[in-house]
C-alpha cells in the first residue's frame, strides 16, 4: 500500500493519492478508503489496468486524519506507509494516520 502527497502552491491543500496494490487486494472486487476526511463513509477506489486500486483526494494541510481501507466490505486494512498508527476507538485494531 502506498500514499503519495503533492502539496499545492496556490492554497493550503494537498493532493493525496491512496493506492492498494493488486498483491494486497488479491482477488478483491471492491476496495474503499474510509477516514475522518470523509466522515468514515466508504469512498470506492478505482481499479487500475495493472490491478491496483487507487483514488486521489484534495485535503487541507496542517491537519492529521485517521483512515483505513475496506476490501470487499469485509476486510479492514491499514496502510503500512502511513505516517503513524493509533488505537481505534471502536475496536482493538489500529487506524492509519495521515499527517499533512
């Protein structure tokens, strides 16, 4: 899994691309990203020709956001390239943290 950040020069925002590689998604039909940036609502990621799933969001800077991936509406996953990990308030799992 990977995260790439592109800070905008004209405003305090950052384009963040979330990628779940085909090796992690295996034979998944759907992958979604959920986090504080979208009120934990499932945002479907688009399957690329190479089998990866990805999506790009423009988020405000000087903030941090917790998030996770949901594969086939069943498997929760963290991003191993997240900036940090914190305990989830809802389970014994951890949430990935994105710092901008």
